[in-house]
C-alpha cells in the first residue's frame, strides 16, 4: 500500500475537469486508488466520487494506492496535483 499526501492547488478545487483527468489516469492502472478527505473515503476511479468529495482549494487529501502497479499510479497522480491539472 502506498499513501501520499496531496494538496489541491487549483482555485476551484476538484471540479469536473481535474476529476476526469484523475479518473483517466487511474483507470490505466490495475491497482485500486482511494482518496481520503475529512470523513470521506472514495474510489478515485469514479468521477462522481471525486466530485462529491468536495475538496476545495488547499485541501489536504490522502491518496491510497494498492496493487501491483501502485507506486507508478501514485507518482502519476501526484504529478497531476503538482502541475495543477495544467490549469495555470
């Protein structure tokens, strides 16, 4: 299991565009991926799950990946967050 702390750096939070980018990346991997934020734990391969998470600007999210390619998945998701989903 790989756990990574991520910070939402997009001013609008995790809205539809970032959520769809996360799902697109996540679904290329076999490993499971979940986001924890406040009291919620969602499947990050679900666009609706990500949107309903309600993660706002500067929110701290825990990304949990588990499976045979968890490290690669975790690194690619981390890069998306660090690049602000190419919005800025």
